[in-house]
């Protein structure tokens, strides 16, 4: 099965019927993308100004300086400096810095099970999540679903993933779809899984910017292809037709 053929099949599935109204990304995610674009456009003079502001205690400037060090823009990459500046910002209650500090504890994690320093990861992500940061809510929920914070807790995972999903974060919507498809902490339901996959897939214009969108489209296309969704016969018939063409390709 060729990847190009599979992607063509997915695209066709979503072109044969109109998508629902496109979903907006959470405010915190939009701000994150805007901050990333801002950092990419900075000059060396801008960095010196930000550094001066950061040294004076400006928490937003501290966060931006940390990002610059993390990405190695204008100056050599320095993760120690990144952590130092992010911590200064996070300790002042700046949610984007708290979220990034929390994620730094998750770097390199591939499997399920407790991670080193999971209490610190939980703490910083929770502080940001309680301020409404959707990405922090997603990572907190993911951590509890995978057992990163000392043990698996589906109830806590669902709590935070639902908060992020309600704000329109595709990654969280996709993960909720997976939990319903696999029956993790909720009754197994392909229809409810598909509902969450659709919500994530409706962010299609943002597919190159945030995660969970392509993954949701793949899972949703698979559910239709395998005939696991009832009450959608007109769409399934088109999927089967496309599937035959995909096999020939």
C-alpha cells in the first residue's frame, strides 16, 4: 500500500462531501503560533532589546528570550539558557512558559509509564492548564492517559482532554476519538469516536500548523472504509468506490 495512494484516498474521502463549518483553534494556540512567527522575524537588535527587558523582569520577554535560545535563532542554541529564562517567566505565572517548562520534562518520552520528575511535569502543566492553556490541558490529559505522572488515570485524562477539545484543539479531539474507539475510560463507540475525529478534521486549513488533523482524517477514513459507521450509507458507497480506485492505483 503506497503512502501516496493512501493520502489520495483520504483526500478523496473529504472531497466527496462538504466539511462542516471549519473550526477555530483555541486562543492560546493562536497566540502560540503568532509568537512563533514573531520570534522567527526578529533581528539581532530586537533580541538585544528583549534581553534587556527580560533582565529587567518582564515575563513575556523572558519567555521570548527562552524561545530564541531553544531554536538557536540569532544566537547559538542553548537549552540550559532556555530552561533558565522559561523558569523565570513561569515563576511569574506566565502560562506559555509554564506549558513549555512542563513539556521539557516530556522530551524524549516515547512509551507509556512513569517518567522522571513527573511531579514537576504535572505541576507546571497543571498551572498552565488551570489558566486555560489548551496545549497544556492536552499534554496533561495525555500524560494521565499514558501513565506518565505515576499511573494511568482515565478520569483525569478525559477531564483535561475534554477541556482542550472544547476549546477546539485538534490534538485533544483526535485523542478523545481514540479513547472512544478503544474504550479507554468510556464505553467503546465508533460513532462517538467518529464525531471527535470529524471535529479535528474540520481544522483542515491548519493541518500544516498543529497536530491531530491528518491523524483524525486517517482514522475517520479508515472507519468509513471498514464499514464501521452506520447511517452513512451514501458516503460509505463513495468511500468504497474510491477504495477500489485506490487499490488499482
